[in-house]
């Protein structure tokens, strides 16, 4: 309770420091109006401080003998919902106060005396700088807590006219960078620089303007409000940007090669900066060379799925081998030669599989029994390989298939034995199709 009484006493004393009358003929420092500005012992908060003559126009409070306070300046307090709370005027020392405020969000608005303009805002620490937007005469919105005395809201004024703001200009040139070095050192320009889209954005990513390059590759944005901006270049179809910032600004390419964006830069009042250039060159075209796939079909006498037999059979000659895309679309059919070799040439890079066609009375050897240069690759049941990739200019001649002749392998057990011991698709096929014939009759009797 003692602290509250002391706080109220301090605010009462500060309120008496101001002289003159408010716009509602209340004593200076007293709230004019009702509502949030009424005295409330439960929320003794206060705002205020000083309006001074900023002789050197730097936005900072120097010695009071050099930069004294300005009396009689009208200062109004508003909620951040734009409801006026109170208006006071500064005393002989330039001080003003809004005592006995409820906690909430507020801003302060200063009325310029005749012949004065506002000093720059936020030029230094809060205890010394000017907090007023020179354009609006308002501070930022602030939050006032309960039992808080915030005496840091100052305004610097100086006599004279506000600096005249002259809009600026930004531009540059887009050139065909024949040697792709990011430097404007070519003697001839390409036609690609004409009609190239260039966009100007604020550094808050708001589109400010759009233009295009002329036939010589030059572009320009004029009448720009001083501030911070960046440029976005859009390359022509089939072109990309040169390396950026490899030399001085007058000759270098400025946009990021990946994004086409420049860095943020400042446009000053009356500033003219036409050094924002961009080099472009044709994007290299990947040359796709078609590939080749092939292999060999061999007579696998010992049925082990490995190319280790010395004798070759004529059955490998003229064996159809079909090539499909992995989507199941037929591409081509080849036939093995006298040595069992086959080949598919001029293949567009992509994914494929092979299908080997068996002669009557033959079966496939086990797959993947050794390394790719020696083993059999098709599935022993379907004759299909796995899907594989054919790359640009690739030559892959290891897609081989081993086959064996069922007829040369006699039956050494009864049909019942084979039925009970069939563990692979090949054995099941034998039992169904050929074992009855080996036993002497179509039905196996």
C-alpha cells in the first residue's frame, strides 16, 4: 500500500510540472476526455517525456543548453484502436505526461508547431532518440503494463523545411554471355536479350513494378520511392544465368544463377543506379546416345546355370528373344545366331525386361548361379528377366540364358516319387507333361 501511495504522489507531482491548458481546458498533464484516461488507483501507470529542439537534426538529445525543450506543443494519446484518450501540451522544459492510465496499448501523436519539422526517428537509444514517424507524427503502438512509468517517448523537432524526397531510378542490361564467364566482354549481343521479363520487388517481397528489356537488352525502373528493393530476372526458355559477382558492378552479372534474384539494395532519394545487369547463355542440351543390350543363349548340358560346358548345341540358333518396356509394351524381337548370341541396338534410354522363348522339349537353367558374365538370367518358370535400366550410350551384353533338353534325361523313379518330391516349377512341369511319356504311355500306366 505504501508503494502505491508513493507512486500516486509522484504522478501527481509530475502532473503539476506542466503549464498551460489542454484542448479540453483541463490542467496540463490531466486527461481530457473520459474512459481509459480516468484516474484509477488500481492501475497507476504513466506515459510521457520530452519534446526538444533538435538543432543539429540528428534525432538525438544533446545538452539541454544547446538543444532545449519546446513549450506549448500539443501531444495526444490514443488507444491502438484510434480512440483518443487525452491531449496535453508541453511545459517550459518540453516535458509532458499522461498519468493514471489503465494498462493497455497506446500510441502518441504530436502536433508540429508552425515552421518545425520532425527529426529522424530511432537514431539511437530510447532514452535519447526521437520516437516519432516524421511522416505521420505518430509513435509506434506500445503496450503499457500495470503500475508502469514509461518516460521514454520523446520527439525531436527542428526549424526549417523537410528534406525534399526525389524518387530514384534503377536499371541495367541483360546480355548474351557467349563464353559463360559472367563478365560483359563480348563484342556482339544475341537477340535473346530482347523482351526479357524483369520484376522489381520490395525487400518485403511485394511486387513493385514489372518491365522488359529492349532490343539492346537494357531496362529501367523510374520514379521509385526511396527504399530497399531486389530484382527478379526470368531467363528465356532454354537459357540459364551466368555466374554472378565475378568482377566489378559495371561489368558483372548480378542475379543468383539458380533463382534469378539479386540481393536487396537501397534506392536513395534522387538515386540513379543502372548497374544491375544479368548474363544469360543457352542451357547445355544433354546428348542422349541410344544404348545396346544383348547376351547369349547356351545349351547347359549339366543344368547348373553356369556357362562352363564345352559342347554347344544347335538349339541356340534362331531362338526368339523379345524386349519389352517395364510397362509391358513390346519393343523388339531378336533371334540368336549360330553361336547363340543376340543383340538389341539403338535403344532409347529407359527400363526394359527380356523374354526368352524356349524350343519344344527344353527348360531354363537355374538363374543367378554365378556372376553376370557366366550365369543364366531369366526366371526358370517364366523365361523373363528382371527389369533393368539402359542408360545413354550403355552397352550391356551379359543378359544370358541357359537351357537344357529334357529328352536326354531318363526317368529313374516312379511318377509317385516325382509327384512327392517336386519342389520347383521345372519339376512340376516334367511330372505333368513328360513323365507319363517316359514311363511308356500317355497316362503313365
